[in-house]
């Protein structure tokens, strides 16, 4: 199911096509080689001091117990995501490697990398859905995530599934139009709260 | 000057082409309509609860004093960026609009949006360079950025300039190969520090 963004002005098709569906095919695995391409895309994101503060934990069918453990971290509202054949967990390293001082851009830079990752997935015909709704403390314990690293998002990666396989309330949400605030509410010209006008 | 990422596996050309040059054409302005396209690309990034915590302050030639003020926030190491005809400042809203509770994904989600923005710029033949090196407290004061919002990155947006116009040490950096850590150092399979292998 395609749901291109109803943009006010044309943008690159890859950016417009990316969205966050919930219908995922539980029976079609994603090859490790394909996951490697997604990781390679994230690899070339920019970052402060080229620190590359992103880490990704990959849970796929090759390690069923780890995948099950990752699923067990999801909140009830994200139960639909347990069908995904792959979950990723993005993690931020909160300090710089070269001097151990706090990196205030770490989480921001993980976002830069993860956007690359989900766009590359879009290009390969995969769907992705990043989720804040998971038990980060549990994930830290289950997967040995050290102090100084912050779990950011669980990411569904899979091939598109069937709308009919979603439970009813989610089916409606899947079909609902994509919405965003108008840019005039958050893009300012030279000073806060002065709407940018082209 | 193009400097496509030397990837280990092919990725989408748009992602491979994006990089962070310093040579910017000081004499070629960026039309407001073009900046609007960049903002529209960021608009369709995903975010936790669809909060869209990103804000962008735009400094362009239409308000010379605001642009000069933005330039005055840059640290000495980023003096080269004062030549840019446009600066953007990305800002994160640290709480959710619907309940005012902290949004721990705010900065991460600004990263998602900014990556869309710089990729759209790449598509339009613009160069971008996100910078952590600026005086955030000064920016807050100069541009009336309220408490509860965190300035994240100053972003150069312009058309590519000439290598010869950069001072010598930067000229060498501009030509240096792009480098990243191997994915095996930060992509793990099922457990921390177990390298993901395709």
C-alpha cells in the first residue's frame, strides 16, 4: 500500500513515499544482505565530529530467541509489531570517543542516521516503522546495553503485509490520510514565531 | 565538487551523494521558494506521536541583520560558514504539545527531519553543512528562542562554491576522502558487541 505524502510542493519521491505502515508480512523474511544495505545507508549520515554515535541492534530470524526477547520489550500498543520478521533497536552513544565528554548531539545524530536507514528501506520496497513505545530498561538488561548508551527506537523492518490482517482500529488508521502541521507553524524567518513565507 | 560515499554496497544515489562541503558560493542566493521545498521535505519526516518537534529558523538575504546575527553565533572554527547566503537553525521542542510531558525523542526526531532536509537540498543541487559549533545561548537570546526549546544545529545552505576560495587547511579537508567506521563496530546481532554479519 502506497501512501505518498500530500505535499504542498513537490519533493523527492523517495522522501514522499516513506511512511510508517503497520501491515507487515510476517512470512517473508528480510535477507541479512538487505539489512546490510540499510545499515550502509545509515553509515554515511553526517554527525558532529564524525563521531557516528549510532548503534543498531539487529534482531532477525537467524536468532529466534533474541528476536522474541526484542518483541517482549514492546508496549501493548505496539503488539502489532510482533509480527515483524525483523526488529532493529537504535541506540545513541552519549559521549565522544576522543575525549569522553558529553555529546549533546548524539541522539540528534542517531536521528540523521535512522532517516537514511528508513529511506534506503523504502527504496528497496520494505516498510519501516520506528517506535518509541518499548521498555528501554528491559532492552538494556536483555541485550547488555552499557551505561552511557541510550536506547532510542525500535524499528520494524519488513515487506508490506495485507491490510486485512490488521485488527480493525489499526486498519482504519492505516487508511487514514497522512497529516502534518503547516510549515508556517514551525519554520520562522529570522526570529521566533515570525512565520517563514516564500 | 561531487564526493560520493565509497560504500561497501550500493545505496540510493541521493544518500551517497550527500556530504558536508565547506566551499559555498557567497554570491548566489537561494530563492525562498527553494528553501520552502527543503522545509517541506523535513515536514514529512516521522516523529514520536507525530509531534513534529522540529523548528527551523531561516536566515536569508531578505533580512540582512538577522543573517548577520546568525553568523555572529558561529564559533571561530566555523568562520568559513559566514560566507553562506543562508543559514538555518534547527531547534527541538523538548515537551509534547498534547500533555506538556518531556519528549525524550525530540532531538532524535529533529535529526530525522533534518536528514530529509539536507537530502532534498542535495537533490536540488545545493550543498548543506550542519554545525554543532555555535553559541546556543547567544542564539536563544538573539532570536527569542523560548525555554523548553533546544537549539540543535546551524545549517549552511547554498550553492557549491570554488575550492580555491577556501583557505588552505580547509582546502585539503575538502579534498580528503570521506571516512566512516566499519559497520561491524556499531551494528550488532541480537546482543551488544556481537558484530552483525550478513
